[in-house]
C-alpha cells in the first residue's frame, strides 16, 4: 500500500482540514490531505490522499493521485492515478499508471527516456 511505503518518509503535510489559497513551493516528500487553490512547484514527490483537492498546475518528480486535481501536471518521472484519483487537465510525464477506478480527462504527453549511450 502506498501510504505504508511512504508514511515514515513524509516531511511535509497539508492536513485534511487545511485550505491553502496561493502557490506552494518546497522540497521533501509532501502529502496533501486538504485543499489547495494555487500552483504547486515541488522538487520531490507528492502524495494526494483521498480527501485532497487541488485547483492549479503542478510540477514535481513523482505524483500519486488519489484525490481530485483540476489543472495541468508536469511530472519528471512517474504519475500514478490511484483508484479514487481524478485528474482534469493535461499531463506531461515519463511514465503514466492509471489504476482501476482512476479517472483522467485531458491530453497526455510523454517525456523521452534519457539514454546517453545512444549514438547517431
């Protein structure tokens, strides 16, 4: 289970009773249980729990979405839409995983794998 894997690593938490209006920036593992109205520019991973919602654009390394997002997402590596996750917006990521029950409404662009050993 996702939360069990990351629960000991969570460095930043937006609690389920918390509502943030404005942009959020930072680093370290972030778990969002509350509501955010603004852009998130994060240097590390983000976990959106089932009670979370975000209206704004997101940039991060990896994202695990089990809440609802209305906005565009740029993920450097993996974007996982969990069973209760809903994304309404365009995404750009290297790898996309949509679990059964997950919802995605938008366009998807994939980032290329960087392979320095490939020669022309």
